C-alpha cells in the first residue's frame, strides 16, 4: 500500500499512475473538497497535453499572446497557452486517480509518521486520530509539507505569491507580465479568466502587500479585489533530498517548480512519472529525478538568478532583443517547459543574449 498525502495535481496524478500499475493507493486530503482553496493562476503551456487531454470545462481561456513589459519597453509575443479553472483541474486529475482504482480519503490531515510503516492522520470532521499502515509515504502536500518536516527535511525558501481575482475587462486572448524594480526578484502578472475578471498577482520575497497594492492601483485604477488566491511559490533547491527511505516528496513539497515563472503544475506531473517508475522498479528517486528533470529546473534557476540582478535598463535591453522577428519565432516554437532547446536556439539566433550571461557571475 502506498499512501500519498495531498490531492493536488502532483498527488492525484501520481495516484493515477500507480493505481494504473495495479498498486494499492490511498490519497489523504485534509480538505472536505478537492481543489479548494485556489492558490494559483492556472496557466499552462500546451505541454500539458503530453500527460492528458483536458476536459473543456477545465479550460477558462485560451491565450495566443503574452505582453512582456519592462519599465519603458513592452513587446507582444505569440504563445499558445491555456488558463485553467484550477479547482476543476484538481478535481479532474483526482477523478482520473479514482477511476484507476486509487482511494481518496477527504477530511484526512496527515499529522505525523509513527514508525517506518505507519502514518498518523486526523479526521478534520470528528478530530479522531487514525493510524494507517503503509509501505511507502509520499508527501504531495504542497509548499508547507508536513511530510517533509516529519521526515526531517528542511523547508524550502519560497516566494510569496500574492494574487487576487479582480474586476477587469481585458483582451481575453492575451496575458500580461511585468518586470523591473516594481517587481523585485520575480514579476507581476495579469491573466484574463473571463470577459470581466482577471487574476492579478506578484511574487516577491518580502513586502508583498505594498508591491501588490501599488501594482493593482496602477493596472486597474482600483483598490478592491473580488477574492484572494495567494500562496507560497517554492524556489527550486537542487540539493534538497526528495527521498529518505520509504518517504518521498513530490511537487511543491519537493520544490519542483520552474524558478523563472513559478509554474509547478507541469514539472510535478513529470515528476509523478519519474516517481511512479522509481516505486515500481525500486530505483533511487533522488538520482532519477535529477536525471529526468534536474537539468531543466537548474537552467530555470540559473536564469532566475541572472534576472534577479537585472536593472530596469537591462530588462528594456532584453525586451529590445526579444522584439526581433527571428527571436519571436523561437519563443513561439519552444515553450518554457522545454528550456534547454529554447535557450540553445535563442543563443544561436541572437548571440547578444550571451551578453547577459556575465550577470551569472557578477
Ligand atoms: C499565486 C500562485 C500562482 C501560481 N500560478 C501558477 C501557474 O499559473 N501555473 C503553474 O503551473 N503553477 C502555478 N503556481 C504553482 C502551482 O500552484 C503549484 O506548483 C502546484 O499547485 C503544485 O501542486 P502540488 O500538488 O505539489 O501541491 P498543491 O497544489 O499545493 O496540493 C497540495 C495538497 O495537499 C493538501 N495538504 C496539505 N497538507 C496536508 C496534510 N497535512 N494532510 C493532508 N493533505 C494536505 C492540500 O490541501 C492540497 O490539496 C502558482 C502558485 C501560486 C502561489
């Protein structure tokens, strides 16, 4: 029996893959419904189709443009992306897991490991503690991972992702990203979800409220939000152990997030495939994950570290290079879920991108 803690995309997709292989799987979810509260923008590239075909009801909008804005330069790039209703997406993946034979136990909060083959969970309805026998424990329990803590694995350094649903009519085929000194160490975003609502957010390490409200006022002219959808965005840590004996971590709990964008959905689906193979074939997940995804996530981290040293002028120069037709074609052809061919082709077509490389060592 394999017990997965957390019915987010990482836990449910892993549950689906393992159950499909005939493994006995239980997924424990602390909430009484799946997919709530929403703490995500829900943007994914079309790479999601490598994993499954999304149901139409999961899709809020399809986007074919991104506006990338610096302090005094802005460009438009063609893309092919999907905005999902994140609660419906989580339910969709959880249903896949259940249909494949995994059991989902709602209102079950993991509270500790009670020996090598035992976990403790509290029923959040009646507060009763339950001991569950298990051969393996998977922490798919997000950025605050209680499983990582129980296994003695240090918590991740995380961005504060402050996001709200706001009233805003904007082009429903384009999303906006904002870079520079008003968005230190990360960026701001505005993503349409319907004709008159959008998801507006920023990521940063500190003073999130200040940056958020300044951005909200500047972009919408208002101070009100419809509802909050904020959460932590873990920064990928290549040194973090993600397996200790029969305890495994996946998704945000394992910092499997693209450090450039904060996107963690696709990396966690890919990690689920790796972890399923490791559990089924008794392989070392620390090594296998690095082999399958480590280079890509390290590249995102290197780019993030470089961008974090950019001044407003550097961003404007970068946007100038990105505005060229030859570069835009590459950006449309290779999405950010294939960062190695993307960066290699960008450098081939526009070697001046290398000039920014000096920031890596500054
Ligand atoms: C503001 C914001 C915007 C984002 N935008 C995007 C985006 O546009 N695209 C993208 O790809 N990524 C985005 N992300 C990141 C993305 O949301 C995460 O990477 C993704 O949700 C990770 O999935 P997960 O299954 O690992 O964790 P989660 O989705 O966090 O799921 C963890 C699950 O575990 C449950 N749980 C937690 N603790 C316990 C416990 N003790 N016992 C039982 N259950 C427990 C939780 O209730 C939850 O259901 C964003 C994140 C934030 C904060």
